[in-house]
């Protein structure tokens, strides 16, 4: 079942969900708007002949910081990592789904390729997989609303919530590069 605005507010009040910082005006009928932070990870395509998921390629991306008045310009066909300004923590009986804002999607901005699902027990800032599928560059301003998160209740609390024995991204801060090599 998807949480309504009333259930979202109740879950925030009880601590089942934490969004920090939280702005009550960001609560929508069945989601909460999230904003983009000022840090981005840009791919350094010249450093490797290929991306090898088995290998740690720590310098595959470079961290770039912008300011509120200086947007990050995402060019057509470009893919970068970003992060939410808000930290999100879920209880052991709540999962979440992150989706892009429709108004930005209509401009050609996609905020995730596959990382839209947030496991129960997760605690951290959500990494955004930003793609520009438009024909013109898109300005991304730090602090602007970039997505919305909706919440679902599990039938029972998870026996093994994210971050307890699993979860290589637990506690992440800022746009976090892939850690897939840890799976090999």
C-alpha cells in the first residue's frame, strides 16, 4: 500500500521515516519532494579503455561542486551522478521509490536509470543517476526540487534490513560511485 500524505506525516512523526532537512510544504498527496545537492560526479572517460565492473576504478569519476547561483550544466547525452540534499532513513517495515519530477522529465532530465528503489533500513543520501535525453543542455541548480519519494509498507518488518549485514551504500553522503566490484 502506498502511503498517503496523512500516513507520510504520521510516519515522519513516529520516526518510521526520517527526511532531514524536512520541509512540510514538500509533502504531496502520496509523496515528498526532494532536492538536488551541490555535488556531482563527472565521468573521466579518458582514464580507462572500458568500465570494468569487477575492478575498483576509484578515479573513474571526479567530484565537482557548484554553488546556488552557478548551475551544473548537463549536456545532451551526458550521464553524471548527483545526490539528494535530504538524508533519508527508512524503518524496517518501509520501502520507498524515487521518481523524477514530471516537469523536469518533460524537459528531458531523467534522475535515475535503475536506482529508484530504496530498501527498508536504508539510511543516507540518495545518489541520483542524472541523464539528459534532450537536444539542449539542461541547467541543474543546487537546491532545486529534482524528484519525489513515495513510501510503501511491507507485510512484515524485514528480517535483514539494509545496512545490517548488507548494504554497501548505507550511510552514503554525496554522489557515491559504483561499488559493484565488491560483489565479485
